[in-house]
């Protein structure tokens, strides 16, 4: 028995060495699986007036990397490669998605209008070079071939569009236009364009309205407190027609570039058409360094609209996300950091 002991020990040592991967002889590790965002259906529906509703503390999160594959999914140098912390809840016929990401320079005055002279009636500059922060969620509509919601082939062409023969559903949040109105814009991507969802024509059902008057080269609206106004958002309830004969506007005064209507959030007509299907409450968290954005999205699983993906009967859906810092209208900075596709598990 003693003579057999040494050979057996040598065989076992060699076997264990091979299994450990030493010298490159071990088994090839399996590919890294994409993260899965599981929608919790056991907790209560979150309060869509409070981005920090305590119910989210009971929900598991997952980190989704954006900016990690610049050639495929884009890279915003101001955001860089970062993780977006995400949570999801499926409750009462709705899907809620919470996203938190780092943004050291929150932009709230995109497209603002700046007074560049002390004269009363001249020299307002439409500052399209000042942008806003943005966040996108792109959903596979179930008919887009192998492309699904993989925006590597959709988002980096002259026109954002699908190339898989079908559609994708996009939710777009903006820090200047939709954040103060507690909403996100809804789009339906086709093989020809990234088109806005249908909306009620002939009405004022619009969360934001451009405040630049190209005829007078000045703001169309101002706050009723005139030069005492010093907020980033001009709400429709506080806005009056621009009076260029009033008190002198100080040099550098910044008038918001949009007039915001907060009534859409609670409007009974909001979902008659699907442009404003998605609610999105946000919070700029300035207690952290760097700052962070927190946004909670909410939409009915089945809106009954043909330009929205029906999530009600799905076990899971493939999505891609992206974030942008200082996204400008003059096309000088329209970079975004995007993610690889991953799945939201709707029925765990």
C-alpha cells in the first residue's frame, strides 16, 4: 500500500493543478452574462410624487454600465464610463423604473435666452449652446429581428432608426424640458426615423413650449416678477407676455428657454394619445460628490396604443439605456454613454 501512495498523490496533484487553470490548461470560463433587472411585484406601488419613496429601499438593485463600449454604444466624456444603479417594480398594471447615475454638473438651463446688453429692447441671445442632461430607455418591441433593442446599430447613424425590420419604444427624459413637468417623452422608432408618439393635435397638451420668439429676437414669455425672477424653470402659471418696455434687464440675465406646463402630469387627456404616456419624477441629489440624478419612470404595462410596446403579457423585455450630459441643440455636444443590451424580468 505504501508503494501506491506516492503515484496516487502525484496524479491527484497534477489533476488539481490542471483544474486550477495553471499554465493555461484549465477549462475556459463561461462568458459573462448580461445583468438582469428584476421587477419586484411584492412591494407596494411607489409614490410618483417622491423619488425617494421608502418602498424602494426594499427592492433589489442592479448596476448597468454605460460608456464601457465607446465604439458600439457611445461615450460622453463628461459622464465617462459609469454605473447606473437601477431598480424596478411591477404593480397595479404599471412598470416603475428607478435610475440613479453620477453627473457632476447638472444642467437645468438648456436652450436659455441670455440678455447680452443693458439696453431695453435689443440683444437677447438664444443660447442653444447651453444644453441639458438626458436619460434614455429603449425597449425591444418584439418585432425587430435579432437587433431587438441593441442600439449599437440604431443610434450612431445620421438618423436614429431601427435596422432589424421592426420597431423599438423609447422613453426620453430631459433635465430642462421634461424634468420640471414630471414627464418623459415617448417615441416609436421605425426603419426610417425615431418618431414622436401620436399626440393630441389642436390642443395645448404639451409639457414644454419653446420660449424664443424669432420675430422679435427675444423671449416670448417672462415671469410676472420680471427682473426679480431667478429660477431655472418658467412655469405657465407664472408666465406673462414679454414686455420689452419694462425695467432694464441686467446684462447676463438668463430667461428659461421653455415654458413648462405641469398640469399635463395629472391631465385626464394625457393618455388619450401616447406622446405623454410616461411619467418621470426626478431629483438632483447635491448631497453627494459628485452630484447624482435620480429619476423614477412610470408607464402602464399596456397602454392600448399601437406605438407602445405591450409589456403586460411578457415575461421579460430587452432594453438598452444611455445617459448624456449637456446635450445641446446646436449639435456641438450630442454625445451619450450607452449600455449593452440587458433584460428586465417582468415576471420572476
